[in-house]
C-alpha cells in the first residue's frame, strides 16, 4: 500500500518484474531507511553538533535509499512518465504514484526525493498507532463495539473503492450533511477514529515551532491568558495537542471518557481540534491515514463479534 502510494507499485511486486528493476531491492531500501532513521534521531537529539558527527554507515544507508527512489524519479521525469516493464513475458505499464505527481510539478530530483522520504518517515507507525489506540479503546467498550458492528455489518467493503472510502472519511465530521450510505462509513470512520483515537490519544501529542522574527500570539498573555503575548525572535513554542483535546469548554465535562456520541453535539473548529495540525504545514497524509484506518477497523468489526481486553488497564 505504501509502495503503491509513493511509487505506484507495491514493494512486494517489484521482484516479479523481469526488466527495469531498481538498483537496490525493497528490503535493502527498508533496512537502509530504518538504519538511517535511527541515526537521524541521534542527530536531532544532539542538535547542531549531532549534524556534524561523522557516520559512514549513515551515509551508506542514505545512498542506498536515494538509489532506490532516484530510479523511480528518473523515470517519472522522462516524457510519458510511466514505468513500462515486462512481467511474465508481458509488457506492462504503471503510473508512478506520488513520484509521478511530484515530477509533473518539478524537475528537481533531490526535491522530489526529499518529499518522498519525508512521507516514508511520516508513514512510520502513525496509522498503525491510530489503529492500535482505537482497538485499545474499543476492547474496553463492548457496547460501542456492538454499535459499530451494527452499522458496518452489511457493508460490502470489497466493492467499496478507495475513492469511496476517501470521500467518506473526508466528511468525517458527523455534523456535516452526508448521504445515508456515506453516513455508515462516515460514522464508523469519524466516530471511532477521529473522535476517539485521535482526540484521546493524538499521535503527535505536541508540535514545536521556532519564531524566525519578533512576533505576537493572539492569546496567552495577561493575568487571564486572553491578551496577546509577545514572542521574541528565536523562541521555541511547543503546542500541546494532548491538552488542547481535553479542553472542557470545547469537548465537554467528561473529556477523559471514551464517549463517541459526544461528537453529535460538539463542533470544534479546525484550530480547536488538531490531530493533523493545521495551516500550511498541516498533514497532507490525513486522508490516506484515516481511509486506511477506517478500512481496517470496519474489517475487524465485520469479522469479530466480540473483542475483549484481557489486561487490567482502563
Ligand atoms: C494517523 C496518522 C497521522 C497523523 C496523526 C499525522 C499527523 C501529522 C501532524 C500533526 C503533522 C504536522 C507536524 C508539525 O508540523 O509539527 C504532520 C505532518 C506531515 N505528515 Fe502526517 N500524520 C499521519 C499520517 C501521515 C501519513 C500516512 C503521511 C504520508 C502519506 C503523512 C505525511 C506527512 C507529511 C509529509 C508531513 C509534513 C508536512 C509539512 O511539513 O509540510 N502523515 N502529520
């Protein structure tokens, strides 16, 4: 799925081709990527000093990951920008997913590669954590699991297209007007993913920014915190999404409680509820994440009559 999204081809299918194989295999790519990522965390931790610590393995891992992606980007940048190859003796052709889309907008290989790498990084453990958190909560609320099953049991997920799911998950705010069919997945997607998993357990609990110049924030100053507050150049500002999603004036008195139907009566603005952040740097992968997570949770709900928690935690 990730491969199809990024380069138009599932990673597992690549070795089945007999022509135009990338210079390194998908498993080499993944090993290199994870190796490089571990060192990146060390570099971030040590700030400017970290960036200057030499590490040959890191460089090698970067080159491997770059070689894999460059292969697709170079094809995407050529006229016609499809990957034509042979499999089982037959000629085939695929478009190149996000690499292809980016190549239509820029011919800068490095820039395209950086965007792809950033997406690979952003896909690591985000959607899967959302699914785990949601299942964690559902396993502790058998009544809600029953309701979810009732809503999705008759749905033919096999014939629902990705576009159907995307469209439905985009209208996840239950307060929006949707068609009755939309509503089925919408409620499953919205109520069980957006409203519970992401509100109670935002995957990004915090977000950081550094001010590039002297500026002001509209609120936060004065004794009541309602006046503007001065932010000098180079200040580090941390936003706490975890706390924001527990604002009783917006989400209700019982903010810690897993109560999906609260969303029938509240309507936070896009700055009051921020699982994917907001503004120009908001998450571009949110539809993908929610579509996949909705699909998975619905599949589980259709298959398993009951799920139960077998540990003592609430
Ligand atoms: C449940 C899953 C996900 C959550 C909760 C999430 C959340 C976020 C948040 C809060 C940010 C902003 C971070 C910041 O500015 O400090 C962000 C950025 C980003 N996300 Fe996601 N994300 C998820 C999944 C994905 C996926 C699957 C992709 C890739 C397809 C993706 C791609 C990105 C990218 C490229 C950025 C950087 C955007 C920029 O800086 O302009 N995310 N994400």
